[in-house]
C-alpha cells in the first residue's frame, strides 16, 4: 500500500502510520530492534507530512511518543524519554477536554513522566504524573476497557509518593485503587 502512495500522495501519511503500527506490534512480540527502529522512522515521516492543524496530528504525535518510550525502555536513552515527553505534551495540547484521544494522551504522558521521575527522583514529575493519571481515570468510567490499567498506574504513582512522604492518605488511596482494579480483572 505504501508503494501505491508515493511522496506527495494525500494518503501517504496514513499508509506510513499503518505500517509503523504493524511493526510496533511485531516488536512487542519479537523484540527485534529493527522493527522498532523502522517503526520510529515511519512515524517520524508520517508526522512530517501532516500539517500542524491536521486532525490526525494528535494521534500521530502519540504514536511516535509511544515508540520512543518503548526504545527508552530498552536502552534508557534520556533523549528518547525527553522526546517522548515533548511529543506527548504537544499531542495533549491538540486534545481538548472533549477529544476522544485525550485519555490516551494523558495516560501516555503520565507514563513517560513516571519513567523520568523513577530515573531522576523528581517529585514534580511524580506530582504531575499523578494529576494526569487522575484526569485520565475520570475520562475512563466504569466499563471502560482501560480503566483497570489506569487505576493500577495511579495506585503505583501514589505508592511511589507514599514511599517518599510516608503519607497514609496516599497509601490508603493506592490500596483502594488496587482493590477497585482487582475487581475489574477477570478471574
């Protein structure tokens, strides 16, 4: 499909995104670095083809941020993590409160900030991470397929803050969230 949409074709960005997505999924299964590297190149090329006011730009920014965070997870390169945070932040700015991708953008940015907080010990990153997870949770009501993962992530972040501050309020909230998440998991 990509060969049928050469440079200049109005749907080339979509084909690049589709191929990058498939390579990212294959990387998740095989951990073949070549798939992830090509995925990042294709997402970058697709993003470069989208005008700044394009409605697909937020999703494209999110996808490239996700791929960079995956590479950070493998190599711990701070430039990948910083790039991921920058892209998630830019994508979030394109997702107003009623945007269908807002919860995913909040969650992705929170994950990247959690990585940076874990690496640097930054309490401000952890605080922002907690705020973002909280907002994402509000957009993922009971019945939402990603609610359990969001509950678990917020509980983890609160537990991290508890380990620094020893605030029983954080620990109690983390326990409550974990219990709710467990209740949503199939037995």
